[in-house]
């Protein structure tokens, strides 16, 4: 599954589980664009992800993290994905690794 398909699945799951209709996002994007996103036929910009996440009440980084978890969880497992990303944030952000 490619990123667009994964994002579409995650977005649709967040939208429906929180009781939003496609029309509830009209202030951010068109209904047609939402349908394309959910089918994996559109690739959202960072600005679009930010707008959609704000309407859903989720941090856009958490939304992207959910995409990575969905894409890699079957191979790595959820905990391994989260640990890998936490290590990357520490490494590239210059944060020390916590002591065990």
C-alpha cells in the first residue's frame, strides 16, 4: 500500500470514528477532494494535513504517525514502529537517549 492509500485509510477511519461527514471538512477542502483522499487518489500537502487534523482535533504529527504505524505495523509491530520513530526524533533532534 502506498502513502496516499494509507493516508486515505487513516483519514477515513478518524473521520468516521469521530462522527464527521465528508461535508464537515468544506472549510479546508472540497467534498470531491475528500473523496479522492479517502480512495488514495490524492496526495495531501502538509498544509492540507494540518487543516484536516485541526478539524479532527488531532495533532498533525500524530495523524502522520498513525499512517506510519498502519503502513509498518504488520512488519515491525506497533511498539517497534513507535520506538524507531522516537529514536529518530532523538537522533535528528539532538535529544539524549533516556537512561534505562
